[in-house]
C-alpha cells in the first residue's frame, strides 16, 4: 500500500508537552478535518482511512469536510481563519508548500505564520495514467506520441497549483513535450475525466485510481518517484522509463492553526500515534511509517541551527540532511522532511 506516516516508539515522544488542564478537557466535541480538495482524491481517501482509528483514539467524532477550490487555497484559507481551539485541523498535500511561491502576495494566508505542522500522514508517489484508447503502453511511447502531436493531447490536473498540476508540468518540461492542460477541482474529478476520456493523460493517486486500474479503465504507465512503489511493484518509474532524474512524489500532512495551545497539539499528536499504530497493527506490520513531522522535530532542527521557517516555507531539500543527523543522533528510525 502507500507508506503511511506513523510514529515509531522513540524517545522524542517523552519530550512532548505534558497534558495540562486544557488538554484534559479537550476534546469535548467532534473535530473537523478540513480537506481542501474534492471527495475521492488521495487526500480525502487517506483521511477517511484514518478517521475510524483517530475517532477511537480521541474519543469523539471526526468529521471529514471537503472544501474545494483554487488548487487547495480556498480550503486552506478557511482553516487559517477557523478558531484556534483544536476543533478544525487541516489535512493537505504538497500544494501547501507550492502556493507561497506560485501566488506570492496574493495568498489570503501565511503558510508559516498562520499554521504549525502537527504530523506527516503519508508520503507516496502518484501514477502516470492514460485512457485505454491511447495507443501507448509505456512512457517512451507517450513521449513519442506527444512529440508527433504537440498540444493535441489533453492532460488533466487537480487545479492550478495542485501537486498533480506541478507534477504534470515537471514531466512535460523534463520530457520536452507539449500537452494541453485541463484543470479540475480536485483529484476525484480528474479521475472521472480520465475514465471517460475527457482527457487522455493524467497523474492520479494510487489509492483513488486502484479500482479503475483493475478494471482497465485507466492504463498505468509509471510511478512518479525515483524508486518503485511497494504498492505497485510491477510499475516502472518515470526515471527508468525514459526521463532520467524524474522524481516527484507527494505527501499528506496535518496542520493546526499557529495559535492552538501546545497541550492540545500534544494531545492530537499522541492520538495520531495511537491511531497510526493501530492501523500498522491491523496491517500486520511492526511499523508502517518512515516519515514524521511534529513540533518536536522542528524544535530539534532549531537546536541544530536550522531556520525552521525558511526551510519549511521554501520546501528546501537540504533540510533533510540536518534532520537526518538528528534522527541518527536520537537513534530513532524516522526521517523528517517536507
């Protein structure tokens, strides 16, 4: 399946804030997970997969609230303006880190000042798929066809600034091809467009596309990451299929408003630990996670002299190195990176 971000039992947990009276009273009502994408997309499906275990760990209901628009900007803005009481949490994707660079001063929220990361949920590739009517069965054949028919092939994405959009543009750039983009309001509508032949090509989530790949309604060509995915081990990577160096995965993370009190952050984080470990146990694995993002990780980064704000905001890859040094120092089997 995909690699879910679960927290292995490690010493850093003991450094989290101790429960206080505030945390003891929380939660007293249902918690809303605000998803800035459409139902049926990867972020929505992952949130629903986690929902039952998280409800059990928190002891209250968890409501999935999909708010679509502007590549995730509409939903993220709603989350930023929600009361910082821990009852509205944001679950979003890599588009969260793209938006500041794409829209600059036009964003109605500040990704750094308005939010604090709570935990990484998953890190996974996306699949490059085509409609079965397309006369191609490999990435090389798709590239050759696109070069023969520049701009005649339509490819879907989940909205301007979405992870699927940015992955598509990177693919076209590195493959030196021209296809016509068609934006939709989320990963779910993109799937429908690809299945019906409204578009001929699209990057799609592993989770959302699974039933349609099985029925032959989508022909999968490759995965987007440098390494093959355990979920679809027979699918080659784009890198090995004719576009050397291509490596573009996706992630799903949970965020809270910056003003949410630390005891509540700790309470939700510890609930996520329980929920993710329950899922790991159900899958029969000792650990199903390799990535974790939380305030403790960023505190350690700060101690190592890394600028948390700059590193996180820009999504700099060099943040991996000092964080890995922390991992090695702590002896924990995790890696921290966005």
